[in-house]
């Protein structure tokens, strides 16, 4: 009678491994959250600094009970996080809340009162910023970069200067979606010695946080 041979340990392990091959992992679908107009207004109010139910109610001119019910629903869906106790209930927006609220997007329009000025004279630079996004802007500014022969100024701005450029940082006020802010800057030009006339470039940036949301470029002549 022929002897029965046992499978080698290696072959046995290979068979087991083949039998228990892992199944393909299923893709996890992220649940999409839709915001009602009221919930969007509430998130916008919190983004602008109103964090308690009473503050949100006053900012939106709505019933406290309705605001409290809606904020509780948003907290249950992971859009808001509650902090404080029953008597001082306050809310912060979560990362998911900011994601569904959307992005703040600034668009610029720029112009000057004159495209040509005499050396030593001044003109006006007008900058209009509009929030075309769907969330309020809480951290934005206008950044203007010009050659050192053109100094641009406005009250409340910060200034930085090196051998080549002159930079202005001007903070924007809070802008809700669709709102516009127009600012006027003083522009003073002075030609370097020995130059009869020259055209210079001015760059205007709209900054939303650390990101450039929009930028414009314009030129101005300075004549002796």
C-alpha cells in the first residue's frame, strides 16, 4: 500500500493564506451636510464673533428659542461644538462647520484719480473689495506693494520699507457675503535724481488669511 504524504508546512501555510486573502476595503463615503438659510446665518454670526445664544439672537434679530433649537441641531450634526454650562451655553464652529459654510472670496477693483502726476505731488488710489463668497470674512486685509519712489498711505495701516519697495498693510472690516468696502489711499510720487519721467507699477492684493484671494496691477507716470 502506498504511503500517504502530508503536505509540507510551507504549502499548508500558502493554502491558508490564499484562503484568507483580505477583501477589498470599501470606500467610506462622507456624509454631505446641507445648510438651511437660518443655519448658514447662525454660522456666519458665530464666525463674526457672536458665540452665545443671546448674542446670536440679537445679531440676527430672531427669537432666542429658535436660535437655541437650531444651534443644538447643528451641534448634533458636528457643525458646532458646545462649551460652557446650561446658563452660559456658547458655541464654536468645527472644521466640518467651516467646510460646509464655504470660503470667503474677495474681488478687487482699483483705480487712481490720475494716471500721471508731477514729481513731489500726490493723487488718490481707490480700492474696492467685495466678498463674493458664501461665508463672512473675519481675517482679511489689503496689501499694496509699490516701488520706493511711490509712497502710499492710509490711517490705521502698517508700513514696511526696504531699498526697492514700499509695502502697506490695511486691515478690512468684517464683510458678510455680498458686502462691499471701498477705501481711499494717498499716493505720493517722487522721481529719483536725474530722471525726467518714468512709469511705475503698483500691485494691490486682497488677502483672506494668508492666501491671496485677488490681485490687481496698475501703472502710474511720474513726471518732473
